C-alpha cells in the first residue's frame, strides 16, 4: 500500500464505520465500512453535534455517531469534483494529476493509470467495493476496476442530465445507463439498504460502500412529504452576520457646476501595476502575484513589453490539478 494513501484509509475507517453484527464481527474478518458523503452538508443540521440547530432531528445518523467517531473539522477541495478527487486519491487537489474539465460542463476526464483511486486497494485486500449516488469525478466511473458494484448518477458522462439533482436521473447500473424516476435521496437510500442486506455482493466478503448524496446541493428541492415541515421552525441568524447598512448620509459638498462629473483619475495602486500601450490602453503587465509562477520574456516596462496587445509572454509551469467545477 502506498504510504500516502494510509492516512486517508485510516480516516475513512474512523469517519463513519458501520460494523455489522454476527460473522462480520469475528476477529478473523475485517469490518464492513459505510462511508456517507453529502454535498454542502453543515454539521449544524446533524443533531449528534452539540451546536446543531434546534430543528435538526437525525436519529439514524446520531446512532452511527454514537458507535463511531465524530470529526470536528475536515478540509477538502471546496467544490464537487476536487473534494471527491481528494477522497478517492488521498491527495490534495493541487497534487492530483491528469484530472481536468473537458467539453460541456461538467464533463471531465482523467488517466486511470496516473490518477489511481484507492478503493482498488480494498478490492486487492479481499473487499467488495460499492458506490451508490452522485458521481462527479470524470466520465469513467471505474466500474470493474475500482468498484465491484455501482448505481451512480454519472454527471460528467451526461451533461444534459447534470441538473437533475432530485430526479428523474440517468443512473449507471454497473456501467449500464438507465433513466430512474423518483426522489434521488430515497432511491440512493433504498439501494444502499438492499446492498447492505446482501443484494449484488458476495456474502463471504467484507464490504466497503461509499454512499454519496447530492440533494443538499442547491437549488434545494425537498421531497413532497417534507415540503412545509420547517415553515415555522425558528432559525436564528448567524452571530457573524452584518447588521443592515445605515442609510447613506446626505452629501456635504455642493454639486459641481452643470452637474459635471469630476475628471477621471487613476489610483496610485492601479497606475503602479499597469503600463500603457501605444494605443493608450492600460495593461496589467507582470503583476507581482504572477511572478512566483511566471517568467516574463522581457523585463517589465521594457520596450518589448510595451508593444503589441500582450504585456508579457509568460511561461507558466503547468501542474495538472482537479478543476474547481
């Protein structure tokens, strides 16, 4: 096992373990693992946390938390694709190679020989691996290579379906796409329960299930049975929210004759970071923040940089990263 994968595997084992009773608890068999992943989910809506909102009621998640470990802080890529890529590789987004956006949003790709996902390691160690729910990490969802069982809403493979967070959805059943009706969260949960109870897996093997929900992602559309259930729930504004801005005070200066606007005057900061081309247009030549990763073909302000449309020619070192999309 690669040393760089070990911290992620340990964190995953501790994050949301679901240790089953009976044979799975035997000393000679590894634990079964349920890893729940949800887009844009605040801990304040999980009642197992002390600072949860009063309206939060999550008894099933609370029971998992009571038998496992609750993390107080976690750091991933901020958006859909980088956060998943981090969990699948054990790398921060800036270190993930070949994964990139390509074509219509959210179509993306990667080279599986370079960008390897660690569930394949579980397979080699005798686990059955499964993923259910939202997939947003390249058109290749890895069935047969990383996963023994999949029912995934593959957004990159179907850009025309990418906005259907709640249904109907195009779902890949072990690589075969089907259109599925119904509310997505209910579908994912039902399929997960069926898998845990034995559907589609070898009962003699331990299993790892990555269960990915997307319904918290905006635009928020609750299931019909939940609509209006929190209409009267008290929600206190965050303590860090700003008070309404006061009304603008009346101007203390007399208007200019004829209501003429004052002459435009560039700020010192703008002038310092811009040069002028022959046409008089300002250009942002060699800003300080680019100098760490770019080399100009000529010194800033030199005649070579004051001619033409480009202020300077940059040779930026390309490091493949997960796109923030």
